[in-house]
């Protein structure tokens, strides 16, 4: 059996939490952000996992990310509201915003909350899933700095602008779609660069707009939208829902996460919660969702396939396996975490925390 470098989930969560506490966050906030990042790794989304910790810490120390724990309500009108994120970590203001959206959906059937002056919130799935786990349909979206050109264009004009949607299914994990509008997340390209790997030619272009397999060239160039004009069009509309609608930054007004860490990222977020009970189907919604999910799961298989998965089901399986077997950390990520912990003077036995587990990495 191949030996894999893995970290028990609780050990990794505690380690990351102590790093954030040393950077100035409260214990509650540190735990929340750590759990969010580790959850992304557990679900097989390392681009939104603990690899982000050094950048988050650098921004806290340089002042572009605050240690606030909640956004400030600047507009509240019935089923809708807007928060000023005050440049706090997006996991914290995102939890606040989706919690407010769910509360409004319970009262009005729908709740919509935008956040301006926000910061990166990790995986969008976290917030949509939080609504679904309470019986609501949830949507979460964010804008980013311009990373993709318009079709036919030679300059980045819109971000890869992620969006996640989730719906509850009785007896099953919620259906969850979490996607950015680019063919691949920039974080995945950064991981490839750190590991000296090439990338598919459909992921990005160099600075001149020529598709490339060199991750360094793609980081300096542009991302390509998923589905060409379809991904581009969706990215534009996400910027409308987040930056334009909130009164926050949009387009070139959003700064890069890995640019000057003393300059606020200043992105914007959008959260929506829908109460199925408000749409006239009452208790039938659960039965209808169950029937729909069962029909998909029972569909005929293509040659060589063992099963089909509902959106988000594969990530949920990975999550459960990681909870039992640990999270694998790539060497470059492990080294970066070790360095930032030592720089902050975090008193932790990193060698013990990263003791290899003699278990095969789960495959699903």
C-alpha cells in the first residue's frame, strides 16, 4: 500500500485555527475560517482550501483584510438587504449574509442579501449548502478581478465569478453545483505552477491571448471561460448581481488576491435563499425532489460506468472519506503552512501534526 502524507482533519483544522488566532482573529472566527478551508480540501477542492492561508495571513498583517467578524447592515427592506463587509474575511461575512437571507426567506419566502467591500469567501458551496441543510434552496456568488476576455477581445474584462446553487433532497445529501465561469480556477493553475506541471491548453492564455500549457504564462495572462461565450455571459451577470447591485466594486474595480496585499480586494457577494413552502407545493417539494433525484440516479449507464452522480454527490463522498482518513497536503502547501506558522510563532509540533498515515488516498 502506498504511503500518503495526510493530516487528520481535526489536527489540520486546529493548526489552521491557531495560525489565524496568532494573526489576530478571535477564537470563534479562527475556527470558522479554518473549518471552511479544510472543508474545501476534504471535498477535493484544494484551490479553495488551506493553500490560501499564507495569502490570507499576509493580507491581515498588511491591513487590507480586517479582523471584523460580521458585516454592517447598510440597507434593509423587507426580503432584501445589503451589508458592508468592512473587508473582513469572506467566510465570516458570508455566514452572516446567508444567515440573514435564510431568516428573511422564513418570513417572506425569499431572502436576498448583497455584500460590498467584501473579501474572498473560499468555496461558494459553503453558503448554498448551509441554506439547503436548513430546507431552503440556496445560491451564493462572488465577483473577482478581471481574468477573462470577452469573446474576440484581447484584454481581461470580467472575473471568473463563481456561483453555487444547492437544493435539499430528503434522504440524500443536498444537490450542490459550485462552479467558476472559467474553464479552471486560478488556484488550480497556481498549484500546477508550484508543482512544475503543465496545464491543459483550454485553461488559459498568455499575456498576448494565445492559449498556453505553461501555468506561469497563464497566471500572467488570462483565464479562458468555460463554454466560451456561455461562461463569459454568465460571468457578466454574476458581476451585476454582486458588484453592481450591491453598490460595491465590479470589473476592474476589484483588486487581485495575489496583488499588493496592502490594497483591499474589495470584491462583492450575493446570497439568495428560497423557501419551497412559499411556492405552493408545500410538503410535496421533498417528494418531488426525491423522485427527481432517484430518476437521475437510476438512469442507464454508459459502457464502462459503474454509477452516475448527482451534482455535489461526489464531493460529499470525498468529504466523508477525508473525515475518516485525513486530508492529503501537497508538499508545496505543507511547506508554505509550515513557514507561515513559524513566522507567527505558533507553538505547535508541526512534524507530529504531519506524521504520515499509512493509508491509501481514497479514490472515488
